[in-house]
């Protein structure tokens, strides 16, 4: 009997659990039905009233867990943002140090040129003095040979030839009694010249030593630059990774979705009249500086960066509607997290929903100039201006970051009025987004490589 009761209890618990799971699935998939049923007010059966109570409980539990997740994401975001600021500061610091070193190297190189010119000048002076000495020496030798006719010529030449150097020659010549006053003067002149020569040579040696010190300094500083560049590269790489993580943890969902829904429902009929564009229009009239799916230095990069000057017009790539717009970010810098109600770090942003050749696409434009993003709910034609190039948010210079999402064949009207505010349109973020690339045969929603539709 006790065994039988226990069994019954287990079955009852199982049934209750299955019932709960089934009810959750039911609430999730038939939300519209319950919304209508539970807001209709009176005339509900007891069973329906119980179902509505269950539905409300389900909703509040969903909200609570979502809020918890959002809080978690927010705290992680701050942590990553703090790191990224640190990295950005380090990169700026490295760049400044490298710049200083490079200017020091440039001025050292200039000094080296000056010293080198001095050395050449001194060398020429030395050569001139040496030539003068040689010619005076030659004169004395000639005169001595001529005036020593009484001496046996060969003996005299032997004497001179035996001289080890000029001093020795002078000493030997001094020893010859018949030396004239004229010769003595010439030899004094030679002595003065030799002293001058030695002084210049000493200066030359010290210039050469100075030159060597400066050259070594240049080599040291150049090595320092190489070292700093490598450190900056490593930090930059880490920065890129952190940036991708930041994007992943950032605002994934438009914070103004209920207002957007209202707007889209209000213009629902107009949305139904938007005609498909034939082909793509280039978003910014300039070349792509950094491409998709990775930065040239590594790190995930989910869009193409159109790089050009501040204020360059940004246009709609096709006919459609501005689904979302975010404004109010000043000029940013690497590590800046400003994104308004849109993606963290994206600065001032516009999200266009467009139909091109009969397919539905979303296009995300980032880093616009403050005050230029076109308002959400504006219906646009291909080529219409929707903003201007800026450098707001996480940006190191004026550019427009463009991402393209393929959303299938739903109509603009249908998609816009039921959009859930997901700023990656169901195609994921960061490295996980690389699992949803249209080019790999993944169906909608998937990410389109901008270069494949706009060219390089
Ligand atoms: Zn970019």
C-alpha cells in the first residue's frame, strides 16, 4: 500500500512537471493568443482564467531572467570597457613615444651630417697642409743635394734615404754643417705646419669619436622604436579582441523598441507601398579602408570601413525605411563606448531596412557625425542621404562602418512592424556571428560580406 502511494506520487509529480514544460512552450509559441485572451477582460471560463494567470506568471518570470541577464551583460560590459580604455591609452602612449623617438633620431641624423661635413673639411685642410709640407721638404732636399757638391753625393743621399721620418730627416739635415739660413727657415716653417697638422688631426679624431657616439645613439633609439612597435602591435591585437568582446556584450537590443514598434505600425500602409530597388547603391563614395570579416591585424570585423573625410554624405543602399536611428555621440576615440540607444561603441547609428531585387536586407551604418542621422520611420529611396561621415564612438578616424544582413523574403511592412529590436537581426555578434555568413550557405538571417555587393 505504501509502495503504491509512492508510485502514484511520482507519477503525479512527473505529470505536473510535464504540464509545466508544456505550458511554457505553449505560452512561448502562442503568445498572441494569450495576449488577446487575457486582455479581453470578462467572460472567461475558470479554466481560461487559470491559463491567463499561468501566462502572467510566465511573463514575469521571463522578464526577471531577462533583467538578470541584462544586468550581467552590463557588468561584463563595464569590465571590458575599462580594459579597452586601458588598451587604447597604452596604444596612444606607445604612438607618442615612437613619435618622440623618431624626431630624436631625425635631429641626431642632422647633427651627424653636420659633423660629417666638419670631418671632411678638416680632412681637406690636413691634405693641404701635408702637400705644403711635402713640397717644402722636397725643396730642402733639392737644395741640400745641390749645395753638398763637395760632399760625396752618394753618401749624402744614403744619409737622407736612411731617414725614418720627417723628424729624423730634419735631425739628420740639422747635423749637416753647411745648412743655410734659408733652409733653417724652411724647416721652421715645416715645424709650424706639422704642429698645425697635429692639432687638426686631434680635432678630427674627437669629431670622429663624437660621430660614433651619435651613430650608436641612433642605432639604440631605432631598436627602441622596433621594440615599442612590437609592444604596440601586441596590445593592439588584444585590443581588437576586446573590442569584439565589447561589441558582443554591448547593447544587442534597441532600447527604444516599443517606440519603434509604434512608429512602424503608424506607417504600416506606407511601408506596404515601398518598391524593390534594382541592385545596390554604394553607401559612401570612397574606398574601403578595412574589410570584412577580420581586421588586417587580426580580430573579428563584421563590416566594411568606408574611410573618408568628416561630413561626406552617407546614402541609402536601396529603397526602404529607416528602422532605427541613434544620435548624440560626440567625436570618439579608440575605446569610446558611446552608442546611444544602439550598439555600444557604434556612435551615431542608422539601421536601414531595404528590399533589393526582391530580397529583404538590413544595413547597419555606424560612427556618423552627430546631428546627421536621419530619423527612424523615414521612408527613403536608394541614394537618398541618410547621414554624414563622422568619427563618433569607438573610432580612430573619420569612417563609416557598414554591415549587411540578409533577412529572407518577408516584406518590409511585415518585418518592420514585428521587429524585436535585435541589432544583429538574428545573425549573431562577434566571433559567433562568423557561423552565420550567407557565403557559407547559411540561410536567413545571415551576414552578407559588404564587399560582395558594393565591390572593394
Ligand atoms: Zn569597422
